[in-house]
C-alpha cells in the first residue's frame, strides 16, 4: 500500500510527534508498504532551521526506506503572533506544492496539530480520490484557549472553522486517549468515525536497562545518586518552575539529584529561576536567623540548614541527547517526572508517559487528578499522582521514594508491564494496518 504521512514534525527533531511519526513511517516500510512523508524543514524545539537544511526551499531524502519531502517554513526563535501565522501559512503552501510531486497515495495520514494542514491534506485526498485519516495528538483550538495561548476572537473563530473542516473531511479520526472521544462527539463527530489508537513506544528499543554501570551517569557525575529526571519539552503547559522549587527544598539531602534535559534556551531560563528562588531562600533564612537571636540552638540549626542549602546545586541542566542514547539516559534515572500546570485541559496526554513506563522507571506525575494523563498512570500502577504546581508535595514525594527503594522498584515494574500490554509499537502498527485496510475495502 502507498501511504502518505503529512506531519509538520519528523526526524531528526528529538521530541514531540517527530519520533512517533518517524517510528510509524519506518515500521510501515518494514512491513512492505511504500511510505512518503511530507514535512517541514526540521526546526523544533529550537525554532531555528537545522544547519544542513538552511537556505533551502525544498529537499527530498530517503532515510531507512522512507521518502521524506521537506519544504520551507517561516520560523523565528521568538515568534510573535504574525510570525506564528506566517509559519502556518508557509507550511500549508510550500508543503502542498511538494506533496503533489509523487505517486498517488492509497491513503493519507495527517497529524494535528497544526490545524491548518488539514486544508492541503483534504485537497490532496480530493485530487487523488483517496481516504484521509486525521491523527489527533491534541484538540485545537480548545487546548490553546484553555491555557491562554490563543485569545484573539477572530483567530479563535478561524480555528473553529478549520477544526470543523478537518473533522468533516477526514474519513476516520484516530485519537490517542479515551478523553478525546467525548469532546469530539459533543462537537457532532459520529462515534463510528473515531478510532482509539494510543501513542506507542518501541518496547524493544526502550528497555529497563541497569542503572549502574551506566555511561550517562558516569559522564554527568551521577553515580551513587538518587536521580529524578525530567526530559522533554519545556513550555508554558509544563510548569518546570515547580521542579526547581522542589529541588531547592531538597538541597540539604546530598543523595538526591534532579536532572532536567531540554532545549538550551529553556534551560537557561530555568537556571535563572533557580538563582531567583535561591536568593529568596537566602533572604528568608537570614531573616529567620535574626529572629532566633535569643534562641542559639534553633538559630544554629537554621544556619546549618541554610549553609547546606546554599552549598551546592542539586539540579543538572543537560541538552537533548541523540536518540540512540535515549534508553541509556532513561535508565540513568530512578524516577521520571511528568509535569503539567493546573490549567492544562483534561484530555492532554503527554507522549513521554509510555516512554517512561517502557524504561521500567517509576513516575511522579504532577498533573490534574481527573485528566487523561492521571488516568493512564492510575491504570498502570506505575506512578504516583500529585497536585500540579505544588513544590512542597513534589519534594515530599521525592523524599518518600528516596527512602523507600522497594516502592520505586515496584512502580517501575508495573509501568513496564503496562507499556508492554498497552503501548507496544507492534500493536499500534497492527491497528493502523487494520484501519488502512478497512477504509480501502469497497
């Protein structure tokens, strides 16, 4: 079967939908399908086109059997509203031109967001008289409105029209979690049009490797430490400031190390946050010591805690690692973090959850307790749910697990088992092949 995947993000971008679509495309090729990917020049998460692709309008590559058609996108490191609109428009126009160059597909798989891509995908489906499957990774504009990213009424109206167009023109809509169904049905999408295919993880690639010896641990001076790791996108919806605040509360315990892996610019911001929090901690400690001038024992205790807290940083800020290093990096952790803010819409499902489970590491999830992310972790038994934006509880939970390694081990084992049963890549491939075959039947 000839399959066209229309995805704004693709390899070599390291996080988000790019690794998933790369695995899907290459997995389908291994099963004998002819796969072509229409995508933009790689730029995420730095929001800067990668050096080998700069200055190009179009390029075509073949990687691991997949034909990849890349096109120019308007991208700026610090985009304003106009830049964001130009990004959407540029990809719609340039990608459509490139997508016309190639064999007629039997089926088109479109990933969203972004929503405007539904327009060229729908036209391609009409031109080639083939089915279009819309893969929803998030529901826009609902999610963007909910967290305050989209406030302009005219733009909201435009995105509502695009959303309706996307649902109407798609032959089928695949969703990554049950929480999406109610939202779509409420908007008039027929139940029979919706297929649940959760995001996947290659459980043969991501495995529960030994924590030590581990090259990643050795390279970053983590041997003998209890490592709590966050790796992935650092954006408005994650609230990583909570992690920094929790880390400061744990500075007096030398055995605990917090590792944050992300994009350099976002890491620089978090370093600044750490400095600001520590300065505030210093001021409060000095004031407390002054107030205890008549109680020397308590003042000495407060001074010792202050000295231990300020003596060293227990947070390491590290850049994204090459994908081939991902299993080793995940294995270097004792616990993985999933972070969301209070205002994240309840059907949001971070793609890192299946990956952390597959790595055999327990999860602390600072997420809304009634959301899709919390449901997945509750069902797996592979993690602990705590309230979002609550550094005191996060610090207490890390400390509790630090002194209870058996509980950490059990959480990791349950998560791994759940990943094998529910998120295995081969099962996702089976589901997509079955769906492709079904819509081809007369």
